[in-house]
C-alpha cells in the first residue's frame, strides 16, 4: 500500500474534495496525510484524514481567519491581488517544511492541488511521483482557452487567442512575488525556473472535479488529463438541519461559499428578490452573518449556518451561487439549474461554463439589483430547458466516476510508476 501526501490551499473549497479523495484511498488500505498549517488540524482530523503540521516556525496562528475576513470584503481583481501575499507565505512554508515532513512521515506520492503549484516543485526536488488535482477549473495555460478568472467563452479564433494571452501575461505579472519565491527554491534545488503560474508539470495524471460535459469544447486535450466529476463521499461531520421547517413551495437554495459569505448586501438582495415569489428561500451563510443581520433579511428565508448540501440540493428547484465550483457541481449533480453571481478567483470562469452549457444564467455583481435578480430567478425556474440541460450535466457526472474513478486512476498510475522504477533497477 502507498502513503499519499496532500498539498493544497488551506481553503474549504479545496480541503473538502481532497479529504473525500483521501477517505476513498484510505478505504482501499492506503495511508493519506495532509501537510497543512496548524490552524487546519481540527478541520482535517474531523474529516477522518491524517494531519501533519507545517509552518510552525513561520505561520502566525489565526492568520487564515484574518485572510478570509479580508477576502470577504473584496471582489474581482482586488481579491486576487490581496491573496498574493498569503500565497507567497504558503510557498515559503511548503518549501521550508514539506521536505522534512515528507521524510518524517514516509510519504511516497504527492497529490498536489493545481492552485498550490509549489507542491510540484517539492515533488521534483525529492524525486517523488506526483499527481495534479484541480478542485476548480482545469487551468490549461493554452492560448485558445480563456483564463480561469475571466467570464469569456471559448472561441478558437486569432483575436481571442491574443486576448487570452494578454490576460495570462497580466496574471503572471501580478503573481511575480509567488513565482520569484518558487524560483528561488527551484534554483537552490537545481531545478529550471517556472515561467508561468499554474502551469502544471504533471505527467502521471491530472485529475479534475469537472465532468466532461461541464467544459469548453477544447480540442487535443492531454491524454493524462481526466475529468472525473465531483470528489465526494460521506464526511464524518454531521450537519443538523431543520427539515421540519421546509414547505411544499419550490425551494431556492442560496450559498456564497466559505470565503465570500460575508457579502451581506448580496444575501439581502437574494432575500428581497425571493420575498415576492412563490418559493421558499434557504440560505446557508457558513458563519458569515450575525443574528442581527439574519433578522433584518427581507421576507421569511430559512437561514442556517451550514446545510447538508447534497440533501438540500436533492430537494431544490434552483441554486443561487457565487459560482464556486463545489456548489455549482453539487447543484448539477442533482440536475438543479443555477443563477450565478461570480465574485472573484475562478468564479467568472465557472460562470462562463454555466452560460456555455445553458444550465443557468449569470449576473454581474456590480450590476446586481433586486429586480434583475427576481426576473432572472423567474426565468430559470419557469424555462424547462435550463433543468433539461442541468440534467445532461447530471448524467455526465454520474458516468464520470467521481472520487472512486479518481482513486482508480491514482492507483493505476502509481503502480505503473513503481513498476517502472523496479524495472529500471
């Protein structure tokens, strides 16, 4: 059996899918250990996966909560810029501590999130096999594929390629502090420099949470790229929910994820838009709203801190989301159409895929209004084609294999790698 190490960003949208993958691998007899900052110890252990701390000499306890609080106040490019400093600190932590942690724990293979690219550098330095995992969109770094942070649709034309390349150029420019820190260690470890951020060097396998149908029509995809669908299985954490308060009205489920959940004006707009419709609004705010703010929301929404999302999605008629990949895929797993309000990071790119697959509608955050949101909700609820298209994605998810297929691929390529090493000896 193999000991897998997980290196991923310290955000729930990445931790939860990786934890599901870890549980699946553990159920097959493997050992799995998260290498993470100390603040995440209880979270990781509550998900039933091993934890090993890194960054104890550098990391200031509580910094992640402060980072979340600040990111929750920002949107669009400002949020991206703010996150650079924290990402740079994570590079230092991983480069300084991960090699020692891997040696101490006996980790044999790394599972590296595409948004924590320095994990690949550590694997290359230690000559360890590694597999890239994309919890958000696959970042292709190809001229014909729009960058993840843009709302652009796929167009294989010369002008679109130029536009995409310009956007990628500015992405690399804005991420120079991260690239410079990674390259300082790569030079120290006698590895060639990285020229571009998020350009994975994975060769064994690159696994994506997207199902094949929820992607642009990109030609000539790499043979080691696998769209397996959402990485999900039962978490040991139990979430209480007041099911007795659900009505027979069509349910509209609203969530802004775990970082943007302090956008009170957006929640207020959602509540006001639903107040005059014959629907029951269920809001999961993830701890982002105080009791006073909850009481001030228009209408009579059912508001909870957390919801058992799969159970709720099974009952929902519509999901309102910030276009986070996890909530989007959970909704589509049940054939539920969406109204998306992208805020930052990869959310505009997820919104572009919602538009291209016509599983919902996307509204611009700066132009959001109660009347526009209400009419969009009515449109998606009453136009059958949105649900029909969402059900097509649902079928693609069911056929893609999910976390079990991801584990199959990981076992296959790591066994093949081990066989090649034995043959070489």
